[in-house]
C-alpha cells in the first residue's frame, strides 16, 4: 500500500486563501489485470488550510505506488483520500492523466472539500 508516513508538511505562509498546483509527470503503478506498468501524470491542486505538503515527501509518496497493482480510478481516489486526511485542506483536486494503451487514454478527477476561491 502507498505509504502516507512519507508525507511531510509545513505551515501555510498565508492566512489569505491561495491555490497551489503540483504536477508529477513521471508517475508509475502496475495494472492489476496485466501486471504491466501504467504511466501517468498526476496534477494535485489544493487550497491549503493550515499546512502545505513538502515536495520531496510528495515525490516519495507518489513513488510508493510504483509496484502497486492498482486501477487508475483507485489511484486517483487513494491520493485524494490520503492527502485530504493528512493535510485537511479547504479544497483539493487530484487529476490523473494516463498514457494510452490499446488506443484508449484515461483521465480521472477526484475532489475534496468546498470549491476554492480561485479555480
């Protein structure tokens, strides 16, 4: 399972709402049906409440999926649930864009919280 203990946080530098976007272009996991690697881009957008996620720890957390047999939809929802539980952001969105296989590309979106002031 993905390791949330890898995630580290720092205090938000502002009490005024703002939007953060991080993009991981080198995400990998494993298809549980075929055992083949899945390659995707993860876009994390969030409006922090009290804390922000530290980038190296986010990278390590994403890498903990590398050998997981997990469907695209489960990856997206797992990341959303883990980050919502550990950061408690005002709003969070996870978008996963998967490389094509068999002529089909997939994009999955999962959100948590109220719609942010800046979208």
